[in-house]
């Protein structure tokens, strides 16, 4: 099983789960539960959908992308990480130049 989708919004989680099941993609669900001292349990704060790795996973990501709830592709995440590193290096360079010229 591979984690496909995580959200704190139950309605978008339900929509994703029902749509995937309607497409014939079997999912497994989980949520993090938070008991209070009286023994009453709050609903999950984080909802997760899991799908078998392989063709179902790829199809499931495509379905979620059409719904507009899919996380960004790893390539997009990599570009964002590289941009953050570049900005950090630029900031450190400017700070070093400023400190050296004082």
C-alpha cells in the first residue's frame, strides 16, 4: 500500500474516496484519532487514502488530479525545493557582502 492522499477536510476526502471506488480503484483509509480524558473520541484530524502501488496508483493520481485535490507532482516539488535553496543562497550572499562592506 502506498499513501495517495492526505487532508484534514473530511468532505474532500470522502469525495476522493467515493470517486476512486466508483472508478474501480480499491482504497484503504486511516485517520489519526484524538481521545479526550472522558473517553470521547474526536473525528480524525487527518484523513488518509492508500492505494496499491502500480497501475492503480497512477490511475488514482490522475483521477484526483481531475478532481483538483491531488498533491503536486514530485517534479514540481523538486523545482520548488531548488528555488528555495537558490533564494537562501542569494540571501546569504547578500548578507555576507553587507557584513564585509561595513
